[in-house]
C-alpha cells in the first residue's frame, strides 16, 4: 500500500478533484500572503507606514491555509508517517487500522467542530469586527475553523469508503 505509487489518495475521482482544488486555493492564499509580507518589508524599508492589517492578514491567511488544506491532505495521502507505520501490518489489518485511525480522527475533529461553530455563532451574536482588518466581521475571520473542520470530516468519510469499497476499489 505505497501511497506514492497510487498518485495520491484512493478516493473517487470527483473527491480527488475537490482535494486538488482545495490545494490550489491554499496555494493561492500562500502566494497572496507572501506578496503582502513582501509589500510590508519593502514599505518599511522605504520608510512608509503600513497599517496593522499588513501584519494581521498573513496570520489570518495561515489559519485559512491550515484549515482548508488539512482535508485535502487526507484525500491526497499527506500523512506519510502514519502510512509508513501501517504498511507493516497485514493487508486486512491495514484496512482495519486505517479505518480506526480515520474514525478516531473524525471524532476528535467533530468535537473541535462543535466548539468552532459555537465560537463563530457567538461572534455573530455580538457583532464583533476586526478593526485591524477594516472592520471585517469576526465571524468571517474565524469562518475557516468550522468550514475546514467540516471539509476534513467529509474527506475522512470518503477515505473510509475508499478503504472498504467493493471490487475495483483499493486493496492494501
């Protein structure tokens, strides 16, 4: 069950396409964050004042990259260390261990999702905004948490399906 020999995950093609789109979005966010950081450095070296947004926005982008990217890494087999460990199991036990790993991970992420939804809901209720980011609602700023966690749970569910799908599917 060498992940590298399969060209990335074993999920249905549509799910793998979505994962690649998520990775492309994360790449675009990374490039935008890099450009903002370079602008900040250049402006400061030229003696210009930049707003607090120049420091705050790349931090926010890091949160969005993390939470949007983690689901895609499930589908694209981005957990190399776990895969190397599981390769040592017999094929049947590899499937059991991979399923157990995905279920436990999904359960932990589901608990995090409940907390993230609660946080975003409270930000909506109080109408909080981020002054450093031009009064953008905090619910938008923190929206990456529940969105990314839900996407990751969906990727984990598809991964479990891919592990156990009938003939023509993946076999470790």
